[in-house]
C-alpha cells in the first residue's frame, strides 16, 4: 500500500548556511501541524551545511545540485514535492510553531485563494552579532485575523512593493501548474515576479500576526549592488503586460506608479553612489528625477555626488 501524500511540502534551498540552517530546520520540525515533508535542496555548499542537514535523518530529505542559484534550487524542490500545499522557505529564517496551522485554516476556509502569507518580523542581530532568541518575540501581543487591505486581489499593490516574504507564504501546489515556477534567468526580484503572476490569477490572504522571523545579515542577496535595476524592469514589464488594475477593479494611478518607479531608481542610484559607481549612479538618479520632477532632493544628489558626497548604505 502506497504511503499517503503529505499535506504540505516545505522546500528550503540552501548554500553555505552552516551558521543558521539548524535553527531553520528546527523551526519547521517544531510546527504544531505535522503532516508535512521537509525537502532541503543544497546548491553546491562547500561548508558543513550538508553534514548538518544529513544529521537530521529521515525527517529531512536532502537533494543536491551543482551551484546553479536559488531559483534553480527552488524549482528542483517544487518538482520533487508531493504535498497539496508548498512553502518556499529561506535557509536562514525562522517559523513560529503555529505558522502552518494558521495558514492552512484559511486555505481550508477559502478554496479560491491561491496563497496565504503573514506579516513577518525583522530579525536583527545585537551589537555583538548575536540574534535574539525567537522566544523573546511575543507574537501573542500582535493582532490576529486577516489584513483586509492586503488580501484579495492585490496585483495593483504589488506594483508598489514586494509585500510578500517568500518564507512567510503558503501556496497551493496547483498554482505552479497555472502560473509557472521561478524564472531562473532572474538573479534578483524572482520572488516578486512570481507574486505578480500569481496575483493575476488568484486572490490571496494576509494574516496580521507575525509568524516568520526574517533574518538580517550582510550575506543577503538584496544587499548586493547590481548593474541592472531589476525592480524597475520587473514593474515596467508588468504594467505594460497587465496594466495598473487588479481583477476586482482596484487600481493605482499612473502618477503613483511613476513616482514609485522614481523611488526605486533613486535608491538604485544611491546604492551605486555609495559604491563609487558614478556612471550607474548619475544615470539612475537623473532618470528618477525625470520620472518625478517634483522631488528636487533626487536632483540635488547629482551635483553632490559629483562633488564627492557619498551616502552611507
């Protein structure tokens, strides 16, 4: 007799995360909802990550690939997953024990919903580089229930920011059949790209309670300075393809959209200015001002940067 399929598949792509992977795995195995499979996809680690994962034995299934990037690792895990619901968890984040149970409750109540996500909590180290113990966060004091503003059809809101943290989301497996998986050509904003596609096809639900700790440290990909402003490319492409309105008729204005593009261009320019990449910095700051001329502060960064001022980033 074949073994029954798990309700939830948790996929954790990892690369050289010996410092944090055990705490992440423990938080998954400590969930109050236990009908799950835990898949770790090692993306060619060269430290003790594989050894630590292997030490967990049967509760954790380890898959390996040569170093191909987080998108390829996630997609590998999605192909191997057998659950009706899928979580893509980052290898250094942490779940509070009721995370899956509370999200599944909403999935069962709302069969039309494709994704349930929650508020997340920024997890910063102290002055000595030590992260506060998860027990020091009193999530019971946070409001429960659903955040109505960021639930439903939220495509238009995703044109302003990436509100969904990958580690904080629970997704129906069938969503990937309809919307596709991760775009492996994207080195950045790949999660945002997926959320935009999902939000065109499915309503979502956001839970108010913070159920995930989002660890902050220098090795994170979003801290890297890149040659391409992937955020604005992604958003411009989405607006050109789908417009500025969600399926229920809620929209953002063209002015809101362009001011938001300008904000990202300014941030991109300032990051390059901090790295002394003047060509990229000046070009992006100038574009930002052209898209939002009323923001004279953006324009002022241009001569300041040329005269040697550098932001702290």
